[in-house]
C-alpha cells in the first residue's frame, strides 16, 4: 500500500504512545482515522483534535478490545461511518511482570484478552470486508518479547509470541487477496505502558527498563511503521536492543537462553 492518501485507518490504543503517534503519522499521509481506547477518553480526544487540525477526519470510540461485544461495536461503527477500513492497526496492549508460578487465571485472562484476543476480534469483524474488497493492510503490534522469551513476563510473552505466529499465518493466507500484513516487534519505546504495568511478586522498580535497553520515541517508531506499511514489510523489529536479542537467538539459541537466564538472575534480586 504505497499511497496512503484518503485511506481509512483504525487504530486501537490510540490515546497515547505508539498508537497515538502512528495515528498522527497516518493523518499526515492523508488518512482519516477511527481511534479506539479502553479508558483514556481525554487522551483519545486529544489525538482526534490533532488529526482534525491537519484537515483529516477522526472518529473516537471507547472500547475494551478484550470484550468481543466492544470490538464488534467498534468495527460496526467504523464501517457505518466510513464504509470501509483500509488499514487496521492492532496496537492496544498491557504488560505484567510476574513469575508464572504466581499468575492467577484472572491475570492470564487480562493479559491474553487485551494483547491477543483483541487482535483476533478485530480480524474476525473486519477481515471479511477487506477480502471482499481485495485490499487492505493489517498491522499487529507485538513486542521484542514476541521473538525471545522474557523472564518474569510469561503471560505477556505468550500473548506476543501468539500474535507473531498469528500474523505470520495471516500474511500467508491473505496475500492472494491483495492484503498486506506486518508484525511490529519493539523493545523499549518510551510510552506510558511502563507506568501501567502490573507487578506481582517483585518490586515496582523492575517495570522501569534498564538503560542498556535504550529506547526510542513513539514518533520514531511511528515513522518506521508507516514505511513498513508502504513496503508491505512482513516483520519490523524496532530498536537496536530488540534486533540484538533477536539475532542472538537466531544465531545461537543456547546463547539466547543464557542471556535470558542472566536477566532473570538480576530480576530475582528485586523480589519482594
């Protein structure tokens, strides 16, 4: 999808961070937007106002992507108001730091509901329309933790690995319909997700990424995502740290496991 002008893009988790920055980047490319978030109504309104200031349309919808009925309402509203969705960006996500042995089923349901099922639901309701039109692009925002197992983040890692696998299969199955698909795997991007991570069994400080992991701004991430959509790039790994870890795992799985073990030993020093 080389030309994004006059396309309709739906972005979840659009109130802050990568979602907001990419929504604004889509608007600068000439897109009209459907913006969704679970509870940050003020942030979503702010994103919409910035888009309208660029002369583009912006529709806001409050929706919890972990709830099927909310996603159905979101997708139906988008199709009713705009007639189509050309670009779907599944960006909404939550994080949790916790050893697997301490996870409750409610913890699992919360993380998987937002990070994995949210994308399944949007695909269920919007993919048939893209197939019918033989056009579209889907962006699933996973994580560096979708490429290499992140200790003390088992549910998050599982949800993001699942999303990468889902995206790979989706790309293979829908390319014959002219639909592009991209998996985005960032490591540390400076977004509010680090302020909202749930921590269980560890000190809250572990939710702050160490300096060695670097990081980039949401605007920098958004710029790379726009380029990936235009190129129909299958996998976009963002930040040098994510690329480093991914390449280590690919070249030497044993070394990758050793790196993760070392990370976990450091994390255990912060047990409550």
